[in-house]
């Protein structure tokens, strides 16, 4: 096995939470509100319910093949070459996700805090920091995440607690105005983010007990859903349906904070949250890419791939869009349906169905 490090159930939950929320938390309420307006919090709850089956399909596959990652067991299920093709498609998908995250990371810093800094410089620095973490191995990545994720979550909660004086219940009215269709449409993008738990299929073999995978998924999704729902409720309470016109409602919330002229506009805290969370999520997907690529190429070590993959990610992050509007449109409207239909639900359900019909795999942990 290419990776000898092991992670506990608790560490896996924290890793999955970071994998889903780290870059989405600043913009998730706005994207849901584009369709559902002041009912966007209902979209978050709906997305949480719909994400549970996706998570359970992922972990069922993982427990059928407890010693293999997604890239490896596709060959067992479909045969060598069809399995290789599906594995390659997933690797390309992971690369796309990671490149988009690097671009989001760079756009946020350049547009909001560092307007004089070239975007390419920020992207290269972000990719380089992630590469350093990945080269240190899974255990280091997990432990860094274990330290910083709680601080990120506490910081976000603190921002909204400080914004309590600006919150108004009437901003949720009229309730249920948008209707079921728009509430569902508002749930699609959050559901696609929560569906990124399908990436957990690359990490299940490294659990200390692979039999814990279903419990990890069942804990992760409700926690993520609760976080997104509270984030959306707080954003609507401060700005109402106007959050649909904001790129980063959490940042806008920080800008309205003023406690007796003592605590005023804690925007640096938002930057710290974004930089730390973004780098952690980029590192997780970066690790999955180099690990999966090494398995796909039948290499004995993934570390020689770290540098070339980093170059590809940095270059792709610049080439994929001309400006923040293009990347925002892709994230909100194009990526969610195609990710859900293919990589998060369609292919996993197909793989699981074939594996069960052929009675492949086992439940050994």
C-alpha cells in the first residue's frame, strides 16, 4: 500500500467536514438564496437530507472493498480497462475541483484584501503550501486539520454572535414565498458540495477500522448540514434575501459588526478563516490526486508526483476562467448538476449495483 499512515474515526469526520465546508462556507448562503431567497435555510435542510444517500452509497462501496481506494476497486468491479477509464475520470474530476478551489482562494484574496497582488502569485503560493503539506504525508495533513478546523468553526460562530444586534426575524418573511421548486433549486449547489463526501472513498482504506466508515458518514453530513443551515439563517437574519446579490455574505456580515466602537469590522478574521480553510481543503484534494494517480500508474510512491501535479493545478487554476464572474457562474450553475449526476451519485450507484449483483467484495475490516 502506498500510504502506511492511519486515521481514526474522529479525525476522518473532521477531514470530511473540511473537505466540504472550507471553501463553500463564505458563498453557500448566497448561492442558495439566488433561487430560494429568504427560504434558503430550507434549501440547506433539504440538501442535508438528500446528501445522506450519497454518503451511504460511498461508504457501502468502501466497506465492500476495505483495503482499496475508489481508483483501485473500479477495476475489480468493471474489469481492468473499463475500471481504469472510470478511475481516470475521477482523477480528472478531483483535479478540476482542486484547481477551482485554488482559483477561488486566489480570487478572494486578490479581490478583497490584496488588490495589487497578481492572481498568479497567490495561486502559486497556495499550491506550493499545499504541496508541502501533501509531501509530509496523510498523518501530518490530518493532524494539522485537527488543530485548525475547530478554530475555523469557532471563528465563524463568533462572527455571527457579534452580529446578533444586526439580526431581525422579519427578514425571513414572508416565509415559504418561493415555493417547493425554488427551494429544491436552491438545494442543488449545497447538495453537490455535500456530495463531495464521495471523495472519502479514497481515504476509507486508511481508517484504523474501516467498519467505522458508515458511522463517520452519518455523523459528517448532519454536522455539515447544520453548519450550512445556521450560516444561512444568520446571513438572512442580517441581510434578508439581499444575500443573493453578495459573493461572500460572511465577509459582509463581518463588515457590519460594531460593538461599542471597540470591536469593529473584524475582516482580518474572515481572511484568516478563508486562507486556513482553503489551504486545508486544497491539501486534502491534492493528496487524493497524487495518491490516486500513483495507484492508477502502479507507482510505489506518490511523492514524485507532488511537484508536477502542483504545476498542473496552478496552471489550470489560471486557465479555467478569465474573471471571478466566470468562475462564480461555473460554481453556482454548471458544476453542481454535472457533479451530482455523474461522479457523486450516478457512477457510485452503478458501481454498487454491479458489485452487489455480482456478489463482489466483502465486509472485512
